[in-house]
C-alpha cells in the first residue's frame, strides 16, 4: 500500500512538473519550425503522455488571423524539451498546399483583414 501511494505521488509529481513546462515545449517546437521549416507553421496545444514521458505537439499551418489546420506533429521529451520525432518537412509542405487550396477564400480574407489593421 505504501509503495502504491509512493508510485502515485511520483506519477502526480511527474505530471505536474511536465504540465508546467507545456509552454516551454511549444516554444521549443516553434523555434524548430522557424529555423528549419518556415514561418507559416506553429506549434498547437501540447498533449502530455505521462506513461511515455513525452508531449505530442500538433504542427499547424497558420496565416495572419487564420489557422488553416494541422499539417503534422512533433514528439518532445517531457524533461529536456528535445524533439525526438516530427513529421517529415516535405509532408508538412504537401499538407499545407492542400490546406491552402481548401481554405483559399478564408486565407485571402484573413490576409486582407490583417492588412487593414
């Protein structure tokens, strides 16, 4: 019983420590995207997998004022913010092209709105 409570306490501590770094994980993915992929992509809301001690971070295609949709994902270690896997960059570009075609009118409207501001 004491061992089970200790294990539960460790799991709760792990979850709370990792949850506190969710913003840092998104920042880590955003730095990668800006430096390696392009400014039309950003990290979405990170989801913690406590058992695997990793975060799943969706990669989104964005334009000023409009989020077109998900084009991939990154898997990030919970404690050192190291990206262990991500969708291939060419796959992200291909998915972004499809989203651009599908949401052409909305993207154009968002750009026009952003220009007026």
